[in-house]
C-alpha cells in the first residue's frame, strides 16, 4: 500500500481547501431550520461553492466503481441515515438531526469535512448521540502523531462508542485525501492499539466516525447512495481532515465557525 507524503506546497493547498470546506458549513448553518428541504440546502451550498468561493463541489457527478454518478453537490444524512444521503424534496422538521458533508476542490486539492446540526430542539437521546460521536472523533484525532498506528485511532473511537452502548459502522471509513478525493490509507473507526499502518509526518487523511444509537447493521436505499441503519435507530457522524505533523497533528478543516475540541466527559 502506497501512502503519499505531502510536500510543504501540497500541505499549504490542503490547508486552503480544508478551510474553504469548513466555511461552506459555516455559511449553511443558519439555513438548517424546520421547513427547508435538503435539496434547498444543496442548492445554497452549490451556489456558495461555485459562485462565491470559486471551488468545485467534489461529490457532484462523482462515480466510483460500481456506483451511478452522485447527483448533488453535498451529502445530507438525516436521523437514521448514516452517510451519503442524497438531498431531496423532504423537508426538515423540528427535532431532526442532520449531517452535512462537504468536499470542495480548490487548485486541484480536496478539503473534506462534515458536522451534525440540530433542527430546532433535539431529543435528549439524539443530542447525546451527536455529542458522543463528536467526542469519539476527537479521541481518535488525539491519537495521531508519528510512530502511532491507525489501529490506535480506531480503538479510541470504538472504545468510547461501545462503552456508552452505541455501535460503530464498519462498512465505511476515513481515507487518505489530497489531489484525489479518496487515497490510501483507509482509516477504520475500530481496531486494536499498535496495529495497522504506522503514521508518518506529511500524511493527510480524514477521521469521520459513523456511530449508531442502535445496532451497527446497515441498509442501502434504492437510490444507490443513501445508507441507513437497518434497525431504524439514529446515526451521527463528524469529520475532519487531519495532517500528521512532526510532533502530532493539525486539523486542516477549520474555520471561524468550526466547533472546538470538546472537554472529554463521557466514560469509556
């Protein structure tokens, strides 16, 4: 497996792309309200990326092997949708939770990030799931530094999620990223400490755990993209693009509105 080590010039381009991706999430945040259709969110984000930022929405017409081209510019995964939710006519309602996943291309390099949003006031259970998933992502990120292994990241995420009674989706994972949307390595959100690829300075990849309130089993919808929980339980996901530095890590997908690292408060 070849994992690309980014040059200083490439890293700087990734910083720019990462910030721009995060700024799309800042922009769309006020529009995530009851009564708006997810396709309206897609249209707003598309306009902001193409006309304001002058970036390219990476998901639009993206077609990996075995898939039809993705028809929209963002992914919107609501409630029991785990990932790759295709924006459509269904309107958000009070109490919904939604993941909005943004990937932009700027000067040939990708920035990839996602956040959870509350529509109105979420249930206590939904809010807890989102908060645990956010903390799980950060516990994984905190494992990143040269000499550590991918298994350390996955183990930290899995330990927290399963420790509070949730499950980790195993069919989807983080990934290397750069001039290509998806590069090596695959970054699993479960694993054993000290196993897997050894991390080296200059690697860039995403950490994007998908955590279910119920069981881990998934279901693919007929649209060929949207993935839901099989048991109908809620699912949450957060995502950052991370650079391995000489001494630790740098989060590349940061903007003025990006939520900061949380105080760890969930027992695992």
